[in-house]
C-alpha cells in the first residue's frame, strides 16, 4: 500500500486551514500554492511583482528541499 507523507518546514510560510505545504506520494511531490510571504516575518514582501515571484519560488524550493528534492525535478509549475 502506498503511503503519503505530509511535508512541513519552517523555511516556508505555514499552510492555512486544511492545506499542507506539500505531500509526498510514492516518488511524486505535490505542493500547495505559495504566496509571497516571508516565513521569518509572516508578512507579504514588497509590492514589486518581481520580488514577489522571487519569494514564491524561494518558498516553493524550501518545501521541495524538505521533501528531499529540488527545483531541478519540477515537472509543472504555474505562476
């Protein structure tokens, strides 16, 4: 039987409600949507779109690292 593992890291914003930062199922990682929150301050960063995208991608990378993976293994990414 396949088991799923919930991913949780303090290096990315905490998931709100019933969501989790990510789930590992077999050899796949499913991540939740990310917003431009700095996990250290819990605040949305700069109003500049470019800075927000950088923060979102950083947050996503931290979830992937916590799952034992990284950006090089991404199959699909929507911004």
